[in-house]
C-alpha cells in the first residue's frame, strides 16, 4: 500500500479506495485511511490520497488546510471560481 502511495506522481491524486484496489485489497479503503492517518514518513505523500467523492479528507500533518495548500502547490488542485470550488486532478494511469 505504501508503494502505491509513494508512486502517485506530483500533481496527481488517488482515492483511498483506488489505493486499496491497486494494493490488491479493493475492500480496504478505510484501512488505507487509518494507515495514512498514522503515516509520518515524508517519503510517502499521503496528502495525495483523497476521498472517492472528491472531497479532500483529513491530513495528519497539519489538517485539511495544509493538505489543500500542498495539493495546490503541486498543481493537483485548481481553483475554479468560488473560494471553495475546486477541481482535483486524479491519477488514473495504471
């Protein structure tokens, strides 16, 4: 699972469910979230893992605002008009 997350390119995201699927356990999206919430290894970019409904989800190294800031900095989020109206770019390549 950590390799899947480590391989998410800068400027892209995957959902918790997609990480679980690529790790070989498609029903383990909640487990992915639990593991990411305990991740403090900076080589694993857990901020690139988002909810399948497109919402950001939490971030254990600074909260949602920090996660949004990182995703914007990497080009994974683009503001589309209103202050809280964002498009998140997902990584779909296999």
